[in-house]
C-alpha cells in the first residue's frame, strides 16, 4: 500500500494561505512556526493512503478498492483531509453496514472515527447527550442503559455508527431515531462550515431524512444530540416478538435493560451476524401502498402482514412479498437470499457487489410482476 508523504506537498500553497506570504521562500528561511505548520500538513498528508481494500470496512464483506482512503477523528482532521485532496468523488464511511460496493471507488473514501459523549443538558426527568458521530451505535445504546437512560433500548444491536443513525432515521421494534433526536451538527463539504440541523430541518421519514434526499452528499454529520429519559421510561414491549421473549423469561414489568436484552436475543436468533455471513440487514424497504392493493392481494392470499400508514395507506412486509415470490433461501454459488429472513441478501464468501445488485433487481422485477408493487432498496448502492 503506497502512502503519500510530505515531499509531495505543495508548500507554496501552504505559505500563501496560512502565513500570508505572497511568494514561496526556500525551506531553510522558514521560522519555527512555519516548520511546525509544515510538519502538521505532512502529518495530514500521510493520513491519505492509496489503493486501500474496503473489504473489512463493509458488512457485506465485498472486495472493492478505494483510490484514496483516510480516517478522521476530529472536524479539524476532516477539514485538513478534504483540503489536501482534490478528488471529485467522496464517500463517507461509518460502519459500512448500509451500503453495497458495486465497483472500486475512484475517489476519496473517508472513515469517520469522531468519538465522544457529553451531557449537554439535564432536567429532573430527561438528559440531553451529544455523541460523536463516529461512536458505534450499539455501544451508545449499552452505555445509555448502563446509566439508566431510556429511549434507545428498542434500537439495540443495530450495527453502524451514531452519525449514520439520522441519515436514514434508523428504526426497529416500534422506535425510530426521530423519537429521541434533538439536533445534529454537520460539516458542509463545500464551505467547511459546521451547521446545526434541528429535528424539523432533518425532515425525517420512514428510513429517510433530508441527507438522503435534497442534501445528499453535501454534509458530513459530526455529532448527534439525543434526549433520553432518566425516569418514567416509556417501555415499548408490544412490537414484534418482544412480549413473547419477555414472557419466556417470566418478566412482567420490564426495565429498559430487559427490553434491550429481549431485542438482542430476538435479533441474534433472526438475523445473520455480518461477522459470519456478509449482509447489510434489510436490503429493501417495506412498501407503503394504497389499501386497495392490499385488498387485491387478500383475494388470493390469507394473513397478509400489514400495518396502518397515514392517508388510508398500509405498510406491507417486503420480506413476506419476496418469500411469496419464491426467493426465500435461494442460493447462487456464493450469494443469495437468507434462509430465515427473505429481506436479507447475503454474501456467503467472495461474491461481487454486482452479483448482489443483479439479484436485487431480479427480486424487484418478480415482486412487481406478482403483486404490482415496486420494492425500493434500503441499502445505499455505491
Ligand atoms: C445485520 C444488520 C441489521 C440491521 N438492522 C437494522 C435495523 O433494524 N434498522 C435500521 O434502521 N437499520 C438496520 N441496519 C442497517 C444499518 O445498520 C443502519 O442503516 C446504520 O445506521 C448504518 O450505519 P453505518 O455507520 O454502518 O453507515 P454506512 O453504511 O457506513 O453508511 C450509510 C450511508 O450513510 C452515509 N454516512 C455514514 N456516516 C455518515 C456521516 N457521519 N455523515 C454523512 N453521511 C454518512 C454513507 O456515506 C452512506 O451513504 C442493519 C444492518 C445490518 C448489517
């Protein structure tokens, strides 16, 4: 792996920009502070590596190379890396658990490792915690539970980073990130300025936010602030199999820790662990359709899973539709549809991103023919 060292640095630019000189002077004329600055730039420059394999940085375990790759753990480092790089294409990586790499990335990939937890406000009942976007989401959940802070227990064991949580308004077991979200700070790639986005400005929807739509590719989220309960926790045990999991453990009045444990147990039994089988969780969104479409399906099928949605619409289970179309458990050499969960596409060994993408296209086509419903991919295709 080749690294780029300071020798390649255009220090005339550095001098003009930072020291206010109009002409670059030879190195031995520089004073100590200039040399320090030069060293600093060399340091940032060495952070950018070339031709880096992204296999270990995506939960699908797909082999693809980044032309350039760097890791940042502060906004300052992020700023420096972006200033030093003149790549047109940029990919921000958190845990790589919601993306499919379909080819080598001919630009700069930057991996977010901004850490930190800070209680920024506290009242008798609530606590507001600002979390670095590079923190691991599940570690934040566990830490909250340890401190008896409630609100995110239903979102236990979702892979990925805190920074990606508002990107697609992560959700599970009846809770979405928007329920505990206060605001976030995001770095504007064009200007380098950090802007605060309120709840309203994020425009959350089902696995959606403004960052996946109108502002796609414009901002890098650097911190997220959540409001959690200190007491009077709102226990949500009615969704999915939580209630039966609690019953099997003889728990009638669950704590937030009990809910988290139940969610972890259910998820571990249902979903493939990316460390063992490459996947990105649900590959498709559950479609929201007019009630008339559900009624049409009900003419020929019994027990069609559906959930109420606004405007006389219903949310259908994409996994059920895929299963009915005959795809559950289908395997092709080294990839396929998971045997227990049809919503999850899997890489058993060394398939390509294109294999998975083509498989998803075939599934979309089949479901469309069978039910007149067009499934939408939840995973980001790169
Ligand atoms: C086994 C499994 C189960 C899952 N279960 C669920 C679930 O129950 N509910 C759910 O909602 N999701 C689920 N997911 C999907 C995934 O975990 C979430 O979408 C998660 O939030 C992705 O985080 P990440 O850091 O891995 O994002 P990445 O995959 O690294 O990135 C996803 C997208 O966000 C962008 N991005 C990442 N970080 C930033 C940032 N700081 N600023 C700007 N853009 C950024 C990336 O460029 C990319 O476009 C599951 C995934 C797996 C593998």
